[in-house]
C-alpha cells in the first residue's frame, strides 16, 4: 500500500497550515510518519487520496455511530441545502432537535446548542459559577474538556500525545481556580473537596474517560461523586461529548443511573456536523442569557445543516435502540479477540471496552487512570498502528485515544482486524 499523494499533500499543507493539520493529533507526531489524507467514506470504510481503503475505527472521533454517509443523514442534509445553509435566526429544526434530546436524556429540562464540545464545556463551567456564586472547579487528570484555558491542566490525550506538560499562553491566573484530581480515586477527591468547599462551584468529569484510552469508572465511583457533590453543595457536570447518545440513548446518566446537574454534548449529537450542546434543569438554565445574566452566544449556534444531521441521527437511534446492543456485542467480540491474540503471542496487553468505545494498551497493568495509561508501551502502540494501517485498518494515531465502533462494522470487518493482528510481532 503506497500513500505518495498523502505524503505530498502533507508537505504542501505544512506550507500553509501550522503542522499541516487543523487539529494536532492528526499530524501523527506520536506514532511517526505522515498523516493519511482522506477523500471519501462509506459505511465502515475510509478511502484516501491514493485510493486505499481502510476499516475505520476512529469514525471522525466518535460522531459517525451510524457509519459514514448514512442515507437518512445525507438525505436530511440535502433537503436543508435546498433551503439555506445558515440564517443567524431561529429555525423550527432547532426546537425539534431540542425536544428530541430532552426526550432521550434523563433529568434535563432545557438545552442550548453551540458549535463544539469545547464551547459547551467552557459554558458549563461559566454557568455553574454563575449559578452557585463560587469560582473553583475540580477536573480529573487525563480527562479532556476542550481547549479552553481553564481546562488545559493535565488534560488528556491531545497534550499527552504531543508530550506537552504546560501550555504556553495559559497563565497561572487562567488555571488558578482549576483543581486536578486523579481519576477513579475517591479518597483524594473528597480531601480536595473539603479543602475548597467554601468556593467549589462544580466537578466536571468524563463519566467514561475517553482521552487516556477508554477507562470506565470503577464500580460505585460516579454514584459516590454524586453524593459528595450534594454533601459539599456543588454542581456535578458530566462531559458527555463522547458518551452522549453513544453508550445509550440517555448516555452515561442512563447507563449508570446517576443524575448530573449539567451535561455537555457533542459528536453524535451533530451526526458528523459541528455541534455541541449543554443541558440542565430549568432552575440552572434560566441563568443563561437572555433569561439570565450568564452570557453565551454564537453566530453559527443552531446551524440548520448541523441541526438536520443531528436530528436524523438521533431519530434513528431513538427508533432503533437495539443498535446499542449490537454495537456492544461487536466491540466485545473485537476486544476479546485482540486480548486473546496478544496474550497468546506474549504481548503485554490490557484492552478496555464499554459499549462502542474501546482501547488497547500495551501493558499488563490494569488501566484505571492516566498514570496507568502513561505507563503502557507507547512505542509498541506506534508500531502496531503502522502495521494495521499498512494492511487497511485505520486506528486513532495515539495510544491515548479511544477507538469508536460504528454500526457498519460487522463480522467481516472484525475478522479482518483480528486476522491482521495475528500477524503482528513485537
């Protein structure tokens, strides 16, 4: 398999775009080599500019849960294209999507659409501060909530992939009120909450971490955090940009039966188009302008193309919730198969999986937090990545990123991934 046009495209792109990419992990810096430039996609497959085909285990980093170019989503976008691509004014489809979101997710009364997960999480913290009148918040080491200044402290995959320890341009003042706790460690969390309880506005967490590989919460962990938030009078924010509408119709709230105060969304909610959202109970959301004084705005928020794509995607998932069982079964088959193959070949491995999210870590250490993930063999992952790429399997180009499975990955694709992996050597 040759990728000459991709290589040439990357060299050209670097003359005009920083690093040749518009999001850092795409540059392949942690795995080496040059990125593959894509041309088209269909179902479970990507096709690059050199006409190579790849089974896609990234799926646009999560949004393409129904597979690429799903006919219902494409039809919805085409219908909207005939009308207009942007208004900067309210549309009926915004209300339709908001209504469906609130029907599918538990405990939320109002939702506001924005243009990205970063924007949603940034505003969720502002809203929590405005509602509580407090300033500090706790995040977790290795969890990523977007690239807003206040989040860029031990912030997971993007920074870990590039080996960035401290982000220039983010001042100490920017992160003064950001407190970082280890994921899956309740004792440390409660101690930190005690120390800053008088000024603690919120805890924000990926309920299933997806930016240090896929790391589920340990049993009872999220339930205990909910209790602690009530005890110390702060809000619980679930960052469900990855997990929302992917793990279940109601996301992690439904899966774990834990009630968050504010939830952020992205990826699946836009069906592949740029969308983010945050939702909460009415008493909290009424603090957002124009109802309240917490300001948030966006020129392209509620863009009709994005709303149409999101509505088509969520409508399909709402009508066919068996998709979640099928996705879980496929991901289990793949993760169990990889675990068996690596173990037989005496390759240290820990394969985490929950629903349609999974990750491979080349270590025998149990992966429950960022420190564990960092101890895995990153060089071996890079070798595995390029081996799989050579034979037509597109994995996330970082050992710290979650794999995302779509509904078009079937037995044939699973068999191919496993057969190729059998040929891999350390």
